[in-house]
């Protein structure tokens, strides 16, 4: 199966004004899957360790090839269907098996690849605030973009809504970038990401975010 291309519109709740009396709203989450994301299941996941607390959101950035957007290659990578011969850059990542819970396209469109109750393969070798193996207790969110580059308003809108829903569903204590849990190894999302905006939009205290903000 070839993953479809990105939609041109973000996933915004169609009944944002409230459910009608004749049509009750469905739950936001079902077995760790978010109602307003396009589900595209990845085989790259595993169970969380017993007793794991889902208390960390990790924000990444990705584009394949770097700087090219909206071509469906990120979806193909996360579902092990990327054509390694399609671009010279792919030779450097040939055979890579990774995933993220969520991916937010430049348009704001939202995809989900792994249920939040399971462990996606997004963090790799990592540690943050006394914990190691951040895959165990984190939710991974990939933003379509370049390390250090700017992101679109539609992406921040979708990201804010998603994070707010995750805060309701899980005991989230921290939100950090890949660069903060794997310093020296990873650089994403980089200086182009607006951390103060996200903190203000979520109305969370500074202790929930990297010290740089």
C-alpha cells in the first residue's frame, strides 16, 4: 500500500461549535488513537515497559529528501514502504526502521502511525531530566520541516490542539525537542521552532519546557 499524499487542510474538529443534540460527540481517544488524526499504522512499534508513565512529549522535524515537502515520503518511511532508489539521499538511510506517534504536515494535516499506548521508535539513544530510553515514556510528534528552519502557522495550530488533548489524556510533565533529549546527536527541531509560542498557547509553566526558553 502506498501512503496517500498530504491533505491541503488541517484536521480541525468539524463540530468545533459543539455536538448537536441528535448527534453526541465521539471520544477524542480510542485505545490511544486520536480522533482527529489520519490513521496510518506503522509496523515499527512495541509495548511500553510495565509501569511506564507517559509524561514526555518530544517534538522532532523531518522532510525527505531534506527541504522537500508534501510528497508522502515521510509516511512511506514510517510504514517501511519508502523506495530507497527514488533519491540519492535515501541511500544514507537505507533500511532504517523508525516511526513516530504523529506527523504534522506543512498544511497542518495530522497523521498518526502508532497508538499512544504503545512505544514508537522515534527517540533512539536519549535521556532527559533523569530518565533514559525516552521512547519508553514519551509521545513523538514530527513536524514537516528542516532542522533550524521555520514552521507554518497551520502546524502550530495543529500542534497546540494535539498537545492540549495529550495533556488531558496523559500525565504530561515535560515537552522537549529531539535536540534536548539527544544533545550533540540530534539538532531538531532547531532554532526555528517557536518554544515561547507553544508555552503561551498551552499556558504551561516554564518548568515544563527546555531551559532555553
